[in-house]
């Protein structure tokens, strides 16, 4: 059964305190590992897609990495505006499309 | 607008009522997905369209849920005889090409069934 597990469930950081979020997965036929950010009352906002082990992508203070069993979202020197829920999802082929199976998310709070 | 739009943003229904939720995908996007997100959970897949064809409806929780995309653009998710357990945020996403491409999400419709 395809499964995505995120940890920790919640994380509280001081501004400037770097950390990492974990996403472990078991899936047959991975078609991409996706990271999204979700703010309260809004839809998920796309951050990164990773396709193969060893791949890394960066955007501002965020860096995503991928191995065969897990992905990490590294946050360097976070700011309060980085506070959000971060969702990880795996892409699974369906009828020629790519449906996403999500984890439950990591709720990040960055304090001054 | 450039993004995915959904309407209404909020819907309150009495148990047993029928509701219809609308999704306007990004213009030209071939693929359209519906997801259901319960409070504190990640979104869960409901159904997938490629143009007007519904190619996967394996995530629809019961036969009270029905989705359509008759002209390959706007989609409607209909829920008949709503139940309290249907209360959730319903998210629509679209992507330009079917396989591996990024899905862009709308703001969602929050459905509350009383």
C-alpha cells in the first residue's frame, strides 16, 4: 500500500534556527515527490518536485533532497513568514495522469 | 485570472441537501483533480479528468459523489443527500500535461453539513 509519513507533526523554531522536515514514503512506481506549502484557509502552494534519488532543489531559504526512501525539506535561517503547514506528496500513475498521495503535514511555527 | 478558482468558497448545507461545487482550472490545462481535505489532514484524492474524460474515480467515497467536466474545462463536484461526514475542504487542482506535471491548487470550498 502506498504510504507517506511526515515528521515531526509540529515544529516550533526561533527566527534563524535552521532545521529539517522529514517525509518517508513507500510507493510502487514513484512518479515524483512533491512539496507544498499550505497557509490557513488556502490551497496548497507548489514548492518543489523531485524525481530521482540524489536530486536536490533550492528556493530562497528552502532546500529539498530525495533518497530512495525519504525526502527532507531543509529550512535555513527561517523567518516568521515561513510559518505554514508543509505537505509532502508522492505522485502515482493513474489513467495516464499523476494522482498525489499526501502525508498529514508538518505544522511549522517560526517565532521572533 | 491566472490561477485555479473555486466557488463557492464556503457552503453550509443541511443534512440531506444536494450541493454543487465548481472548479475553473488554469486555461489550457488538460488534467483536473479533485481532493478532499479533512481538518488537520493532508488532501485525499477523489477523482481525475483528462480533458472531458473521467479516467479515475476510485477515491469517491460513495455513490452520492459525482463529478463531471463536460467540455474539458470547468468541472463540477456534486454531492447528493449530504451527510455530516462530508464536511471538509474540497480542493481542485489542474496540471498542463497529464503525467508527472505540477498540480496547481485552487483555494478550496469549505463545506459544512449541519
